[in-house]
C-alpha cells in the first residue's frame, strides 16, 4: 500500500497494535489521524496495514445477500486471491476487484457516494 492509494476518510490499521485509524491527512510517506480532536498524530506508511474486505463488513454496510447496493452496483464474492468483484449497473462502472476496505471506500467516492464511504462501518 502506498500513500497515493489512500484518501482522507479511509480506514487502515496501524502496527504494531493494529489500531483502527481513519485517515485525516496524507503527507509524503506519512498518514495523519485524530486520536483527539484538533490534533493530528502521524504514522509512517510502512507501519500501516490495509483492512481485508470480508462478507461481514459488506453486510454491515448495507450490501444485501447477493451484494447489491441500491441501484448503483452489485458485488459478488470471489476467491481470496482476486478479492471482491464489483460490476456497474447498466455499464456505468467498469468491472473492478477489491481486496481491501479502503479500495471500496475510494470506489464509492468516485461514484459520488462520499457519505457512505466516510461512514463505512467496520464493527457493530
């Protein structure tokens, strides 16, 4: 994962504790997040780990059993090697493969679904 793969609002894990953080800033090879309001803490990119996308995470975020979300797209479960596969409805979006949460968040933002991407749930 590179700094250019991340956007503000993406979720990642910080090593060694594997603490869940929400990206608030990306600068050079560091990511800033808010541990407390109005203060950024910084983590080097080499200490960040992407969050694997799971069926439970998709379902927690409103994707149905067949992984459809509203009228925008449908998602199908694929092997762990290729990740999760998304097709656009009526050819609106190219076929894409996702393995990590931040990749789905970025795709949602590209579709104009910023609120859904920013409020992506990872725990109940």
